[in-house]
C-alpha cells in the first residue's frame, strides 16, 4: 500500500505564503522605486569608497565636517573632469569619422566579398545547375546574379531645428536627468559621510539584539571588507584605464584617452565590460588604417593588460576578488540590469557582494551567502562522503591532488579522510545507507586510497571492483592487495636492523581500515611500514624464519579509533607488545572523534608516546629514523 505523505501544517503553509508575498513586494519596491533607490545605493557605495580617504584627512588635522566636504569636493571635481574629457573626446571622434570613410568602405567591401559575396556566388552556381537539370533543352538559360552594391551615406551630425534657444533647450534637457541624479548622489553622500558612525550605531542597534559585542565586531568587519574591496577595485580599474590609454597612445590609435577612460568605467561590469571597450576600440583601429595590424595590436593590448591584472594584480590585492561565485556574478548582472537598467549592471557586483557579506554575519540571511558566495557549501569531509556515496572517485582524487600540492598526505588523512569515515560510520549505525550506496562508497574509497597511497594493485579494475563488493572489510581488502604484490609479510624479512615500523590494529573493523591508512601514510614518507594484527605477531613468533633480521622492528604503532570504548583493550595490546618488542618504541595512535574528545587515562611505562593524529604519528616515525 503506498505511503501517503502527511499534509504540511497550516502554520508552515502560511509561512511559505508570507515569504512569497514578501519577496514579491520587495521586487516590486526595487523595480518601481529605482529612481529613488539607485542614487541612494550609489551614494552608500561611494561612502564606503570615500570613508578611508575621509579618515586620512582627519588624521592630518581636518575636522570631520571639513574632511567630508573636501573629500566630496575632490570627488565631484574628478567626476566632472572625467566627464568633460570623455565628452570632448567623443566630439573629436565624431568630427574625425568622415576622414575614415574611404577606409571603412574598402574594408566593408572586403568583408562583403569574403562572406556574403561568396555565398551569393555559390547560390548563383547552384541556380545554374538546377536550371540546367530542370529544362534539359538547348535554350537552357544561365542564371545570373548581380549583387547589389551597398550604399553608404556619409555620416554627419544631426542638426537642431529652430533658433539657438531651441538648441540650448535641447542640450539642457538631455543633460538634466544625469545632472539631477549626480546632484542627489552628492547630497546623500555628504550626509552619509557626516553621519557615518551614527548610521553604523543605528544599524547595530536594529540588528544587534542582546549580543551587542558580536554584532559590533561583525559590522566593523563587514564595513572594512567592503570598503577595502571597493577601494581596491577602483584602484585596479583606474590602473587598467591608465595602462590602456598609454598603450593605445604608443601604438598610434586616435582618441586613446577616450578608450582608456571607457575601459576603466566598463570594467565595473563583470566579465564583459572590458571586452566591450576592446571591441569598440578595435573597430576604430580597423577604420583608421588600411591594414589590420593596428586592430590586432589593440586587441592584443587589451588582452595582455586584462590577463596581467586578473591573474597577478587582483589576487594580490583582494584575493580573486569578490567572494562571489562566477555563476552568481552572471545571474546578479542579469537580475540587477533587468531591475535598474545600465546602472543596475554597473552596480550588480557591489550590490551582490553587500548581500553576501550580510549573509555571512546575519543568521537569517545565511541563505544568501550559501547561494551567492564562493565558499564551498560542503566541507571537504562532507564532499568526500557525498562523492563516495555517488561512486565518484575521480572527483575525490582530483580534489585530493589539489590539496596535496600544498600539504602532506598525512594532513589530508587527518582533515578529510578520517572525518569522512566517521560520517559514514554514524550513518551506518543509524541504518540510513542503502546497500547500493554502500557498495558504491566501498569501491570509491578503495580507488581513492589505492591512488593516493601509491600502492598499485595487480588486478584489473573490473576484477578489483568485484572483489571489493565481496569483502565488506575495506582495510582487510587493501592489505591483501599489498600482500599480493610484496608477499605475506609485505616485504622482505632480510632488512637492515631497526628499519621496520609495525602498524597494529586491536581487532576492530574500523581500526583495521585506519591502520591500513596509517601504513600508507608512512610508506609515503619512504618508511618500511607493515600492517599486521596480534594474530600475525603470534604466528610469526611460532614460525621459523631463518632469513629474518633480528631486531628489525624499531617502532610499533597501535591504532585506536574509538578511545572511549577501546582504551582498555588497546592498553592490553600495548602491554603484550612491550613484552615481545622490549627495545622498540611503542606509540599509541588515538585518533580524534567528530562528536567527542575523550579524556584518556594515564599511560603506563609500556607506552613511549601517544599520537593524536596521522600527522603526529608520522612525525614520531620521522624522528626515529631521521634524528
């Protein structure tokens, strides 16, 4: 009988409905209130950009109000100068376009002949063939195709009808809207900077609740991060514009200052902004000279500057930058440009970054940081476990190799492999893993350990997978793989005195697997480590091995995965080992637990040291062999 799911509680349904309604209301307010919100938000972002400069002016002796006025005045002068330069360059470019008319016509005709002209010629030949096959007569006509020559109109500037007052009125009407927005931004910016500290205190009071200290730390951290990012981004874009300007001037492209300023401004648009400026500059370069070398040099200059800045400069300044995932940047650009047009496209990255920072520090907005931020949604152990359940060993191996470029295999086992195994153990005890997931996880874990531990199995992969499914003890299976290569004792018995490290489990299945991992950690360090059990030690003592080197064992490491429940058993094993290996160093390897930190009793004289991680156990072995 199928199980009918229980209906959701009415309170839960109403909460979802309220969430949907609230989201719709917020979107409506953002869309219809853009004329008010865009200047205010732009002023807030500029305030974060100008705050360090205001503080610098205060440190040199200016009062707070005077520092704000000086900073805003310098910003207004800079923006006015930039707009004046760009406007004059555009006017100069428009006036010089008729000079390039012949070059433009020649290149357009060349492109037409290479592309559309060839298609038209092919169509004409096909028409001839069709007519010849269709008529089958003497008078079969030959299809002709006469391409229409493109007509060009000399570009010119539009004329303004009426008298001079009509022209002035038309110019002022076109400039009124941006001037109005700029005035609102400057006024709001002045008041935000004047009440910067007061606004921060009010925001802390609103969201702080009872934990005022934690909220203050979070707000200060968020403000400093955002301010540092905006200053760094502005500096980088200004440097890109300067480099483009000087480079284009050096190769001889007209109006180089215009393209440098355009590159600096458009670079605030993520991913495509700088390349849009490059395309426009390349089109002018193609129109200036008869050849194509200037256009190629222009594109090469943009590509070289962008690669150097994005790969070398930005990672040093703000670490690959935004803290946003690439998909979030693209989706944010589409969303904000849909809401607020071109200004939303420019502000998309700063606005989304503000949302991510808010999600990082405000618990109710954590979803924003998870969806938009570049921080991995799962920890490395969780990703290992999830990929293992899916049987995706290749992705685990790729992530592990990335980790191993900077850290050791022992460290990887401590921070990734061991916690992932413990997550699997918890689910196994609760019975939440189905048999199919368990089989895939075993195969993936075996593949990962064999690859990372550099012990190559002798069996083909298809046979290896089958045997893994038959043996539910992964540690026992991995040990058998090495024994097939090196023999029962996993290596020769005639070795140098004191050159072998025995890694011993205490008879628990989980300990068997972790002991095998420890052996591979030590073998990675070129230490002759061998995985044995207490039964193997007893069998070896009872058998006759004339080739064995006396006193070959210099260290014994006993692995205890669950110290809370296995400490007494492990202590008994170490006592017996002390009797058998009187001169060897005995180390108890007590691995940490995800849920609890056990309090260990005092160790007796039969134990020389206690290691609490794979890395610490490896360090004890290295000290023994490399004093």
